[in-house]
């Protein structure tokens, strides 16, 4: 038994040292644990900046990651989930509107999604720069007009 454990440990170390991609679980939601907590964010759209906080916690037994986004006078909620090699975000606004974004599995440090509901056209890319910093980049069309902005978030 000890020989089996040593062999497995050596294989894991060799894979790590040789740069082999680690085996990912079927549902990688728990690997986003570093997001749990408060983040200070700044959104920059064409030179106009707005600050907000994002508070992340797991929901529904860890099947979803909930983000509560709070800015001056406004709060929205996002739910991030993973199923069938697809990331999904449901964004709920205080006005009663919602949007749904989806993206194929591109990894945990870079998740590229696009709106599916109510209308396609907006692309959102999550890029983890470190375990204490990430960006959200928005491009495409919104309300029939070109849209481009970026949010930069740092762990509080």
C-alpha cells in the first residue's frame, strides 16, 4: 500500500514539474473558492469610472457562486454556475430585468461568455490576474450600440 501511495505521489510531482495539466474535477465550482469574500471594483467605460463592491459566497450547496454587487444607490445579484462543460451567469437587476450569459469551458483563469438572454450581442470575459485581482471585460453591442468597458477588482 505504501508503495502505491509513493508511486502516486511521485507521479503527481512529476506531472507538476513537467508542466502537465492537472486533472480537473467534473464540476470545478469549489476551485473558485478564492473569490469568496469582498472585492473592491472599479468600472471604466470610456473614461467614466464607477466604484462598486462585489461580495461572493456559495449558494445552493455550492452549486452556484453568488455575487452581490453594490454601488451608490444600486444593488444587483449574479449567480455563476457550471454544468456540462458550460459556465452560466444569471444577472438580476433591481429594475426587474435579468440577463443570462454562457460560455464553453475555457479554464478557471479565463472564462469567456456571451449573452443568451434577453438578446445576444454582449461578450464578457473574466480574467484572473492573481488570487487577489481579476478583470471583467465587456465588448459587443448593448441596446443596439457598440459597448466596451472593463471592471478591475481587487480583494478587500
